[in-house]
C-alpha cells in the first residue's frame, strides 16, 4: 500500500485558522494587495482536506451548517458589474463534515441546511483567490445573532479539534465595518477612530486570560468599538479564530489596511 508523505504531514501537523478581512465584493474581480495576500496563503499553507467557513453574511437566529453535496454560489449584493454575478465558485459541499459539526457542537442545536443557503460572498469571495480551482470540500457555519460575544469565542474553542484532522477554519468579516461612514469616492484616508480600533485589535490578539475578561470579547468597551462595528456580524467571525488558539502558536498578520476610511482589511493567521 502506497502512503503519500503529504498525507502523513497533514495528519500530524495542525492546520492554521484564518480570519480574513473580505472588504468589497469587487475584490473578486480585482488584483490588489489584499487579493494577492489571500492567493499567497493558498499557495503556501498546507493544503486542507476540508474547510469550515464562518462568514459575516450568514447571520442567523440559531446555528446552521450547509449540509448539501453541491452548495450554490450566492450573490448577496447589488449594484455591481455583471461579471461579478457571472462568477461562480462550485466547490463541493460535505454532508459528512456537516454531521461532524452537529456532533461536535452538541448540545448546541445545529440545523443541517439542505437548500436555503450555500456559499455567500464573504465565503467564496476570498476562497476564490486562495483556492481558485474550487476543489476542496467546504461547509459554512452560521453565526447565531442571539448569542453574546463570549459564546462565539467558546464555539471557536470547540472547533479547534478540527485543526488536528486536516480541516482548516476560515472566518471572514471585517474588524472595522461602518458602511455609513465609508468614503465611497475620492478621499481614502482612514478615520482616526478606525485606525485606533484596528490597532486595538492587533494589540490584543495574543491576550491570555479568562474569556469573560478578554479585551476582544469586550470590544464594545473600546471608545471606538460601537462606531467601528455598528452591528456585530462582521466582527464576530474573528472570535471563532481566536478561540482556536492554544496560547503558544504564532499569531501573524498576512495583510493589513483600512479602505474607504472605515473598512478594515486586517487578516489574522493562527498557527
């Protein structure tokens, strides 16, 4: 029986966990500093056997997981060029991995979605740059909008075991996401409050202590927390990734930057 050395490495090395600031859907069509960073991750990281994605754009009451064989590509945006709507990401689903997540997160009830959702642009918009061949099985796990920040961090802790099995966790959002203050045209200088909060996140990524006291769990206590995140949907994915940290692994920033004044593109890699 032939044993592939890469398969041995995959089962003995812990997969990284990533938080990616996805920004505008136009990144799908563009070649820029951020998309090249995502592409570089796909080229250099150990190839996962499957991926679990937590996207800011599947914000639900309760927790769901995509459990279909062939998830659809969701174009959950409006007013963009037709080329964006013509782009699809036909990565396979994994009902088996979906069932594994149901068991792993019990007694938290997880609904296995067979048709309603698929891969939204917070998911496929970054994965299409990392793995353009769309040949890695993926599932999306929704964000329960009814739960506090600490709960999401704890779910990340439970997902950490997947990293030992060759499964990558990718969370997608933006740690500063205020569309009401976005500078759509012309001036691109970050607002001081956006820079302050973005730096606060970076300064506290490796904080160690009780979850209830974590500065990034208590992000709204920062003076710019609520202005940087008028809604929690784009911020909370970061906590899933931080929850997988073992306290010793390196934490690195594959890319950073603030676009249109109030849209952080910060990305975080655990491991």
